[in-house]
C-alpha cells in the first residue's frame, strides 16, 4: 500500500472544508476530488452506497415507518 506524507498545513486545509457551519464553495470541493485519485475512488464508492441506501429506504416499509415516527426527512439527502 502506498504511503503518503501530508504536511500539517494541507491536512488542516482538507479537514477545514468540513469543520465550519458556513457553506463551502462546492466547485472547489469538486475540483479537489477530481484531481485526486483516492478522493475520486471514495466519492464513487459513496455514490454506490447512496444508491443502495435509497433503494432500501424506498422499498422497505419498516424503514419508512421508522423515519416518519422520528420525524426524519431524507428528501435532499440522495441525488
């Protein structure tokens, strides 16, 4: 497995994208993902998991009842 050496500045910048409550520039995040093969693979896998989860949520009445009971709205969660 390849090892990567990340400087403290880069690490802080990366995790800084997700720390604050203010919205980030989505284009900058997409650009960063597009340029990094590891992040591309993670993004692709996340999209696959989202599709599986959406299918399960839509097809399982128990999950639908659970979400409704706990006032959970997932309208904007999946693409």
